[in-house]
C-alpha cells in the first residue's frame, strides 16, 4: 500500500505538467491529442516488445479495453479545449470534480452503495468549483468543458479498475491508447471540419513539448497510476489527482503569470479543493494504520 501511494503521488506530480504543456503547444486540442497518442503508442510498442511485456488479446478481450481508451481520449479533448478557452489554472481546477463523479458513478456502475463520506468530501470540491464559476463569469465556457472532461476522467478510472483485475497494466495501457488513437484518427476529418487547423508538421518547439508529454506525462504517468490502482480504490486515486491543479497552478503562475488573471474567488475555491484532498489523505492514512495494527 505504501509503495502504491508513492507511485500514485508521483503520477499526480507528472500529471501536473500536462496542462502546462497543453498551454505551450500551439496546436488545437484535436491535433495535440492525436500527436500525443501517436508518439505514446509508438514508444509503448517498442518498450513493451523489447521487454516482452505485451500480451496478445483477441477482439472480444480488446473491445472493452478499446472503449475505455476512447473515454480517455474524450477526457483529453475536453481538458485541452478548456485550456485553450481559458488558461491552465481554470482547466485543472475543474478537473478536481473527477472525485465527485467517481463517488456518484462508481456505485451505479459496480452496483455498490453510495459512500456518504466520499460524497461529503466531493461536496467540498464542488463548493470550490461553484465559487469560481459563480463569481468569475469570463471562463464559463471553459469551466463547462472542464466539467465534462472530469466526468470522462472519472469513468476512465472506474473502468480501468475493472480491467486491472483481468489484465496487466502494460497490456491495458497499450491497447487503450492504440484504440483511442484509431478512433480519433477516424473522427479527425469531421473534427477538423468544425475546428479547422492547418495540417502542417509540428514546429521544433511543439515537437519537443509533445515528446515530453508522451514520454513523461503519458507513458510514465499512466504506468504509475495503473500500478497504484491494483492496491488503491478509484475514488482515492481520483481525489489524489485533485492535487494536480496545485502543481499545475504553481507552475502556471511562474511561467505564464496567471495569478494576474484570477480573482479572490479562485483562491477560495482552490482552498476548498485542497481541503478535500487533505481530509481524504488523512482518511486513507488512518485506514492504512489500522490495517497494520
């Protein structure tokens, strides 16, 4: 459990850079996600084949994994769209609602009971989002996109928790992202029709950022998260990822001076989100202590 918690928080730290890189990359969200997937699956294929970690699956086995891959692609599209419509800070704060959607969706999908403590902690996060949404009207479109992104992120983690029981993390990750890449490639012509983007190769700077995004913030981050899921609940994983905004916001303040664009309501909302994470981490630590007692 301790190793899983360390892996989880290291993956959260890496995830904190995804929003920053999304801001730095000049491509629109559709092309950004397409290149991220392309570089990631090429890297994963070479790495897993070399280490003999890739398990061959039949179509019936690949189908649920592939559908889960499309869920994460939708999460990425809405997440980066939120950044393009506002800034890193707003987009990553909306991502904190993932814990609320997890607390609601997990019992429905897995036919369990609603956890009142999880709902209460998620309610604190929801209050934080409401503070920002209500008092700062400039970013409402971006906030809506960010909320939809959080919904897909919650579904992705819940579905992954079911898959991890049957398959190993490298196999799941590779087939998910490969299916997501194929699905996005099929949809890309229609996407570019409605959201035009010049079909040129990425600039040198964009290429560098995309490789970092693929290698560190996708391959590294997802492998750590998938390993953590073997020991930790989806709710705890998603609530821990609420720390992603903290890392992203601090970096965004330093690089982009976003603190000049934000109001006092943003900071009150952020404080609510940090409080919900701290309370859940305390709860997990107590559970861990009692399990070893």
